[in-house]
């Protein structure tokens, strides 16, 4: 007789702090604050770095669709980030199209690349899934390294233009390029939000919580996982393409497994299964790395690793996840105190 074992799933608080689902005003305040921060960022941070923050934030959000909502840890997402960056750079260089067209082309290529990778990977779970994606990512890295006639090999792809309908300010000034590229990344974040809050996203959560039960209910588990994998790769490719245009250069390191590890760090640091945690994690990691690099410090990985360990020890659910949980606990205490004034018991007519 087979016994179904239900494994407790990670706490998923959604894209807003827990408790805002019933408070539309607070939800809109949070969204307005996030949008205002995105618009104001290049005024306080060097514009290319600000663009890196938003691009990496979308990268982390895309990974969180798999990790937080489908329960799949991928160590090969650098393959989609880097391949899209290369394809975007090649399209922009050889065809001279506006950069949004090149970026969309790179994202589509990432989705096509993810289809066979996802089909093979989702047949495994846990650490085996992670290892298959890592192997696939390193395979793509090897192809990029060996195909130097196309990718530039160790020298990278250089001279990627920022063509934008002949608007010189956008093409030459990083500050104006930020505002031209920002809508694409925000659209990607909105798409991620729609994915996880759709019936499809709820099925992903049910698969994460209990795969056997989801399969017993008639859901094609592998099919849902492959679709999630491809969608995550597409959003990753969108971010990677903007990253390539922002720098005007694509390095081979964009395909390396360490890039996958870095975005996993951002996602876990911010909070798995929150989406907003990816944004916070990307901001902290990119800003810390930029500050250390500007200071001439060489041990950037050592410091970021130490920060990650401390964050995991102090914030078991990530920074955003921990804050969300505390917010929910505070709301519950507040509601309880209203129902039982002075601790005298439930009010008349209360539950």
C-alpha cells in the first residue's frame, strides 16, 4: 500500500506583504512606491548600475517563478540570460534594428532554447533537477567559448549598439537609455505577477506542495513544469538582452554557472516565493558589488557570501519574506485585540 507523504511547502506570501490582499489601498501604495523608486533610481545611482539593478531584479523574479512557485531550483539559468544577451547583441550589431526589437529576439531565442532543456530537466526533481540544469548551462557555456567566430570567445561580443529610432540622447546617454529600456523590464515584472496569480500559477503551487496529489487530480505535471520553465527563460532572456544593450558588450561570464549562482543568491536573500524579494535581493547584491569594486576591494565574492550567510541565519525566509511574516503576525494581533478588548473574551456577536 502506497502512502502519500505531504511535505510542508515554503511559506509563499505572494508579491505583496502578507495581509495586503484584503487592503487594496496598501497594495496600491506599495506599487506606487516601487514605481517611484524605479523612476528615481538613476538620479541617485550611476545610470548603468541602476539599469543593472532592474535587469537583475527581473532575472531574480524569473527564477523565483521556478524556485518559489514550482519548487524547482535551476542552476542553469545563466544559459538563457547569456544566450539572449549574445543573440540580442548580434541582432543589434548586424541588422541595426532598434534595441527593443533585438531584445525581444533574444528573449524568443531563450524560450526556444529552454524548450528541450526543460523537457529533459523536469523529468527529475530536487538536486537531480538542479544538476541537469547545471550540466545544460555548462554545455551552452562551452559552445559559446568554442564558437569564437560568432561570440568572440574569451574576448566577448564587443561594440553592441543602442539603436533607438535615431534618438541620439537615448543612443549615447545612459541616463536617457535607462528610461527607454525601463518599460520593457517593468512589463516583464508585470507578466511574472500575472503568471503567478493566474490559475496556471495556482496549479504550479499545488504541484510544488504535493506532486502526487496534483497528478491524481488530472494535471499534467511535467507539462506545467515545462511551460513554467520556458516562461521563466523568456523573462530571463528579456533581462539579459537589456543587460547586453546597457553595457554595449557581452562577456563569456554571462553564460557561466557563477551567474546562475548569483541570481539564486539574490532570490534567496530577498525571499523565495515573493517576487518582491527578487527586486530587493538584486538591489542589495548589485549595490554592494558596485561599492566594493569602486573601493578597489578584490574579495567581492567573499563579502557577498558572508552577507548571504548572515541573511540566511537572521532571516530564515529571506528579508522580504521575514518582513511579510512579521506584518501578518502584527495584523493578526491587531485583529485579535479588536475582537477581545481588554482581553475579556470575544465581543458580543463575534466568532
